[in-house]
C-alpha cells in the first residue's frame, strides 16, 4: 500500500480526463466524477468537523463514517464494484436512534447555527445531500447499487441530529427560525 502512490502529479489529466479504478478514462465532467468529488468533499468536511470538541463516542462515529465514505468513493471509482456494504446503512440507523433518543422534539425549524461544531455538522449535512443528488443523477444513467444512495440519505439525517447533539454539548440549544407561526403562537 505504501508504494501505491509514487507520483502525485502525473499530468495524465491535463486533457480533461481522469482514470477510474478499472483503468478506464472518463471526462472530469462525467456524472461519476461529480459523484466521486461530492463524496470526497463530504469526507473532507467530516475531517474539519473532527477538529472540533466532541464526546469520544461521536468522534469514533465520525471516524467510522470517514472510512465508509472512503469505501463509497472507491465504489464509485470502479463501475460495478461494491465496497460500501448494507451494514453501513444499518450502523447509521442505529446511530440515528441512539443520538436522537435524548433530544427534545422539534416544534419549529432550526437554523444551521449554534456552536461551531454544530454549524460544521450542518455543512456536512448539506454536502451529504448534494452528494446524494449526484449519486442519484449517476444512478439515473448507470446501474448502481442502492447502498450508496441510502447511506448518503441516512448520513445527512444523522448530521442533522449530530448538530443538535453538538449544540447541547456545553449547555447550548438549537437556534430556532423566527417564523410568523411561532411569533403568533407566543403572542396568544
């Protein structure tokens, strides 16, 4: 593995193409490359989130998510290959249930705000949604397994829940949208 990347600047992409894991070359503007890039950007944002203060349990969860996102990127880079297993989606479902269980019910929409960690989790949520859209677009053109799409869908939900968890970590709370409905209910 250590000798795998011996030369980083190969110049083979100077013509606007890139190599996939199966040694085929495709346009850097292909749907597959877009999906790979969105997943890579999501993984990078999870790395930024890991720079923040959090519980060891949340940290371990995010590190595992980074590994699974790397699997997803690898799967996207090799048409027809499977690296991301359905068990990874089940792990996100379990994490969602665990972390959502202790949160108060939402009465209104919340803003992507609060602590820095929560705000970065919201960025991860939105990038996960964009990555999901890119995977759906690719799946509309080429055969893909369901797991990548399901994983990104669940991950965006989990990032929303984790933003709420991270906002509460030091006694904070969600930042609620000041809607007309809430203002009206408060005045009644």
